[in-house]
């Protein structure tokens, strides 16, 4: 409860508190609902410079024994008494005021590299702010908090007994133009290291900004014996210390254009710790930067020497010899904006104080070698895919699976190809990187981890596709982006949405994969009507208890496929001991020595539902009981058999034979308990997660195959892995962003301002449009009408988070179907009105005929959340329908309108989208003069600064005699 002063040299300061939770006897994933409450007294800056230490122990000691300080000192020397420490995790509180999600690696004090990282720990830390002397939390007054501006020399709050990584950024040159109206940009810096993100102030309207900004990242090691300057730090320099620094990742420097709704990346670069520590020469530096040198006269120098002897410098002003990485004129990559010049950045990076001179990093694999390794791996992958395509074309020559796996010219489109991508270009270094490196688990708060809400959140990201991808239908090699880049930009292509959604699902401990396939779609750049063309598309897949679920972020739909894989086989693969691999090899050798004909027969009839087939021409050889078949029938069949040409008979036999091939559709997928009636996808080629990628060697259609990725026992596995077991040990890759930080929601004050600006802009746009036609524009924005429209938009927003496969949805749909079409609304009950509203206005549709696995015993919280949403929806619908009969419009008018949802708040984009909607054009192109318009806007915040935008455009027209019903 007491304040821990900055600069205290204790591992646990005077004010630090320690608590122990109860013993958890679960297997596998451990969960503790609460770890206690802690009171912190200090400033915001002090809070952001603090951290948590989480120790994971095994055993069941009493609480008084576990919290005893003497026992804690003894356990370091005798870990078996009274309990054993499995590992420790350090969680920085840098972003505790913005985000409540924390994640980190549990590390063990051992020199064994394979045993250093024990596991992952993640959870939520809720921070409630109170001013000193106040007993109630602070309220949100929708105003900015008055605070002192941070500058590059603000170092007085730092701890003198900690080591810091200093990144000093001077300026940038030749940045691309992000705002074409002003022909400039509003750049700011975003520096990331060790799961800490720091931002610089925004420089307005400049392509050559001068920042002079310093970022100070504390270098913290979770083990107390490894504190700065200790003997253990020197002793374990080549083992534990290197493991710890490697786990912190690279230093990423990015330049972004400031925008409230979306941001554009102006460029970025990255620096490894090896680049800093491998510098040979040393220079004098303070924590504030280089020493100031000024030329002065001899008399002034003599006077200053006497003054310097009397003056005592602060600890951060003491010059030290450090290794400085000079990043002057470093090229900035990753920007998608056009730029005629090469964007450059000037910076330097060093540790203060520096490490021992002997601490250096030796790159295990050079960058050029790594590039050649993955390029060679891609060539081998392409050769295998080409051979599989030729084998596919023999029995199915006209199918999607028979298309070539690699383009031979730049003019080819996706309509003539079936590619199996495995490599993408790194956004910063532009070298070949496996697709698995783009995926990284992201931890989010629990309320955002529900399936329907998470899919709705990702769907609110703006969609943007390059002209090249729209023209060819192919995903370019440089078209893959990491989730942190997508979240920072708040827009991306469909493959970016899929990578982000897969990362979020992996953070929720789901068995998630990114899927690359093809779909038939209209050509967006075609000027004439033509048939649908085949284009490459991505979505997300999860596996759960035999179910395979497809997540479509573009249309916000979920498709469930039952009995598509064997969960026992997947668990057996994960739990398979290494000692059993030798026995498996011996068994495989014995199987290879068996008769080839037997193996061919087993492979030929694999997946068949029937044991044998009997055709009409084979009836003669079967024994008969009772009445013999008619001779006429027998003679006709025999004649037909004799007259059948050899070519036709061979064709028929080949058709019958190909039904038993691996690439043929599986018959068991066409049975009643597994049949899927609707899927928008036409083929599936590759799936990948953060560990590996697999190529589909079965039928091309996703509804007719199994998804047993662990089925590697067969000679021809249904899913061929990109990395074999030996490759996983020899070929190492690091995620592009191992720790992705999700920004909080936008402040309510910013959302209110955006909402008012958008509503005003739409009103002015409507006035100008009708003014060009010589017509006046009148608006009706009375409070009762606006209240009804806000309620109507709230219902639509709530509807986006409801799962149509829930039991409540089935109950509502059955109730709606029981209502006759001509049943008067006045005679309906409140329950029937609700069913009618959901079925007619909200257009409830269910396409998963087998239900959803999200409502079994493993998702109890999700089922409760959906029940709560349905109750809220029913309450809002009843409130809206109370005033529907007496709708607040002008006398003699009828009201109609159009609600539209947008995934962007950009006003120019919204105008373009609205002009493509026929209903909207009919509203604004009416020739009536005596009409009143109503425009309502509603914007809701999402994590990461993402916005959900609703716009309602209504019109009140004169009521005619032929109008009997009012439509909304």
C-alpha cells in the first residue's frame, strides 16, 4: 500500500506486495479466476514504469509457508523444499491504462535452451484509477486530461539501477504523400520492442520531419539474481542472458501518417540486438544522447574546468562508453504509397549502460542463406504440386484440381491456375518468409473472445484490395501482412482479415488455421457483363471435437461441417512420445515388404462406403434360389455386353475405378449426418497456422474431404506438410510480430465528434445534390423521430453480434413460420410481433443444418452471452414497436428509409458507396418537392480504434390513396 519510490535498488521494493493463489489440479490448461487485489500509490508515469512478477510453482504448500520471505530465500538453493518453482514471468505495466490484456513467457533459470521457456501465461489486469483521498473511481467526462508534454529529455522518472535500450530518432527524409489535398503527411513514430509500444508526437504537414525523439526501453530480466552488474549476469552471459535477450525480439521502427479513423504506413525498418552488440567501436554517450561539444576560447575553458570540478552531474548525465548502432540514411520499406524518392530515416541505438564487451550475438543463419533456404524450399514445394496436378488431371481433366500450380507469364489470372502459396515477402526486409511467420497469437479481453462478436469486430475493418489483385484474382507475394500492421492501419485485403482473425483465435487457444482457396466471383473491373471468374480467396478454419468450422470475415458468416476429422488421432499425434517413433519406422518397413497388389487394392478402395459392387451383367454368375430370371432379359444384357465397344467399356471401368482414388470426393461426406447443403467456396489448396502449412492432396472441394492434418502414416497423406519433422528441427523462423499489441477503443469524445461531422457532411451532400437539380431540401429532425431511428439502429447493431445457429434463433424462426402471411398485425401478440420483426425486417436465415458446436458444454459462457443478447433484442424490439403505430412523422406523409452499415468512417468512401445503392438513389432522385429528409448516424468503437458506422437515410413523402401500409 505504500509507494515504491523510483530508483529503489530492491527487487521487490518497500511497497511491493506478494500473494499466492490456490493450488490448481487441472491437467493441461490452468486457470485462476482471481489472483488478488493490489493497491498502488503513485503517479501515472510511475505506474507505467512498474511491472508484475508472476511465479508459477508446483506442489501444495500452506499459504503462510508460500508467502514467507525466509522460505523464498531458501527455495532458491533447495528448490525441492518446500515447493518447486516451475518458472517466472515478468509483465510490464506500460500499457495497463489502455489495455487490460497481458501475456508473457514463463521462463526457467536453466542453461538448457530447449527448457528455458516453460510455457505461456496470459490474463487480464483491471486498473481502476482514483485520485488520492477519493473513494469512487474517476468518471469519463469526454474531455482530454491535462498533462505535461513528454519530451526527449524526460528521464527523471527512470530508475538509475536499470539498464535501458535507447533509440534516438533524429529525422526522416522524402516520406511519401498520404494526404493528396495538402500534398503532405502528418507523420509520427511508432517504436516497438519487448512487447512495449512507444509513440512520438505528431509532426503536422511535413515530408521531412525532424523528431529528435528518444525512446527508453527498460531491459528487465525476470530472475533477481541476473540484476545489472551481478556476478550471475557475467556467469550466465552466453546462456541465460542470451536466451532472455533473444526472446525480446527485434526493435521495430515505423513511421505512420496520423489519422483518426485509419492510418497509412509511410515506412519502417527493424534492428536486431545483434546489430547493436556486434559493433566494434565504442563512443561516449549519456542517457540523453551524445555529449555536447562547443568551441570556446582558452580563458572560457579554464573557467569552465573549475566549474565542472564543483558541479555534480546527475546519474543520467554521466558519459559512458557504449556500442552505438548508426542508422543514418536507413531506407524505409513497407509503405504501399507511391513515392518517387527513397524514404530515409536517421537514428541510432545503444544500451545505457552497455553490456560486457564479450557479449556479442553470432547469427546462426545469415540473411542471404536464409533467403536461399526458403526459396529452395519453395521450388521443391512447386515441383511436388506440379506432379500432383498431373496425377489429378488423369481422372478429372476438367476440374479445378487439374489446373497448373504456378503461373508461367504475368498475364495469367486465377481462372487458369490453382496455386499452393507457402512463401510471402517480409514487410520490412522484403526477403522470402514462410507464411507461418505472419501469424502470431493475440490475446484479447474475454468479452471480445466470443465467436460472433470477434467475427463482427474483424468484419468492421475496412476492406482494401490492390488493382493488381483485383485484375488477376491472384494474391501477390507481397500481399501478405502481419496482424500488427493491419491493426495499426485499420484496413486491409481479405487475406489480411483472415490472418488477423486466425491470430485472434489462436490467442483464444483455438485450433485455428488460415485457409487459401478459390471462389467464383464477378469481375470488379470488367466493363461488360460476363461469366463469373475464379479468384483466390482466404478464410479461417477451426477444429473442435470432430467439427470443422469455416469463418468468413468478408460476409460475417460461419459454416459448420460435422464429422470432418478424427479428434482422437489429433490427440494421439500430439501425445506421441519420441521413443515410439523408432517402433513406427520398423512397422512401416514391415508393411512395405507386403505384396504390392494387396496395398494397391487397399489404396484403391480406401474411403468407399460399400464393400463390393454387383452390376447387372454379373447376375449370371450368382447362385439363384426360386424363379430364374427371364431369358429375354439375360440375352439382351449379354448382347449389350458383347456389342459394347472396348473404348466405352474402358471408360466405364476407369470412371468406376476413380471413385476409389484419394482425390475423389469421399462418399461418407454425402451421407445425411455429414452432408453440407451450402458452402460459398469452390476449392481449397493450403491451410497454415503459426507452426506449419499443409497442402490438400484430396478432392479440391472443401465439403467432400477430411481434415486430418495429423494423418501422416499413409504413403500418400491427405494433407502434405510444408515442413517435415526434420525441417522443423533444422529450419527455424521467427514471427514477424511475436507480441502484437491491440490498442484500446477510441475515446467517446472523438467518436461523438466523428458522428456529428459525418451527419453534417451527409446533409450538406444531399443539399448540394438536389440543389444542382433546382430542388430544395428540407429536413425533419424532431426528437421523437430521432429517438426511434436511434433505437432502430441499436437493434441492427445488436443483431450483428447474434449467432443465427443458437437455440433461441431456431425457436424464433419456427415461431415466424407459423404466422400466416396475411395475418393482420393488429391481431398479433407481442411475441408474434417480435417473431415477425426478426423474420421480416432482420431477415433471420439459418444455413447450418447440423447446428453449431459452439453451444455444447465447452462453450457455456458463449451460450449464456447469446441468451442475454436475445433478451436484449426482444426488449429493444418491444420498445420500438410501441410507437410504431403512432410513428412521429408529419400529417399526410408516409415514411420510408434505408439503414446502411459501413466498415469505415471516411466520408469520401461513404459517399461513393451510397451512390452505388439503388434504394438510396431513388430516395434522393425523387421529383416530389414536398418531401422531408431525415439523416441519423451512429458510430460505435471497437478494439484497435476500429469503428462500426451506421447511417440511416429516411424520407417523408406525400401519402396517396393507393398507400395503405407504412413501411420503415
